[in-house]
């Protein structure tokens, strides 16, 4: 089981992620969207969405730093294990809590407002369940194995295992010896990554690059009399032309 979970499953998930993204881009580009429901309700959305997105962004940055920045690098910068533990404990918990509160408000909004709820699919419900589980389990794993003075140093076990996946030589034993809470969090996290291409979360792989090159859209008012006398023309007109 350890060999499957920590030696094979990550590659299966990566294959599903890449294949799913390619399939979605090829056959469902119009569905590559968050399916915004802002027109149904915006008051709660304008508060909850930034909370969730900033929270999850800081959670992601924390994971990238913890898993892929060796402790020797942070030590060289003067951030010893005790300081890193405090940073991870307080900043990580704050980011996770912000994301949980934000997504909690988003779920409440979807259930509270009928038009938003009617636009919620079974796929959305599964996505919310797995996403909330991944964040909450991460908080549980951190808070049950951390203290002010010291905590579980996952940079000596989980982080080397994560980096070993990229060298195609997974150090299964390191992850097998990690606390169960971290193992469950890792499995749910991998399930989330496998679901990404098939949910609205796919928009995280998008970047509005085309907006850098699209022409300006100019809105201007016109005299109704001018509209009545002006001959119809097709196509674009230069700015300032009447």
C-alpha cells in the first residue's frame, strides 16, 4: 500500500491532470471558466471571493516553500528551524483560516440564494467537498503536530519525498513514516489535483494574456439627432471619426 500511495499514485494523478487539461482544452474551451454567478448575487461574493483567493494563494505559496525550498537554503538566510516553525504555524494557520472562512461564505451564498444554488452542479458540490477537506485536513495536520517551541519538521521527511518524485526515484519510506494526519492530507490533496481539469477550478491554469494585445473598447455617447442622420456603416471606425 505504501508503494502505491507514495510511489505510484502521484504519477497517476499527474497523468490524469495533464491528460485532463489537454482534453478539456481540446474539447471544452467554452467551458474553461468559473461560470461566474456575480449577476445573481454580488454583495457576499465581493467579500468572500477575495478572502478565499488570497487565503488559498498564501496556502499554495507556503506549500511550495515548505516542500521545495530545502532547509539548508532558509538556514543560510538566517531563518532557522524555530523561526520557520513559528512562521509556518502562525502565517500558515492564518492563511488556511482565511481560505476556510472565504469558502464557507461562498458555500453559504450558493445555498442561501436560489438562483446561485440552481446554477450549482453535482460536479461543483464534489469540488467544494474535496477542496474544503484538503484545506481543513491541512490545518488539522499542522495544529496537531506543532507547538510554539517545536513542531513536526516535515522538511526532513515529506519535503524530500515530494522533491524525489521529480527525479523519478520516490523515497517511499520517508512519506510512510510521516504522521497519519499528513498522509491523509496528502492523499486528499492528490485527489483534488486529479479533479482539477474536470471542475471550475480549471480556471487556475488560465492567464488573460490576450488582454495585453486586444484593441481598446471605446464606449461613448452620441447625440440622438446625429444617430438619426448618420448613414449606416459596417465594421470598425477610427477613434474620433464621425
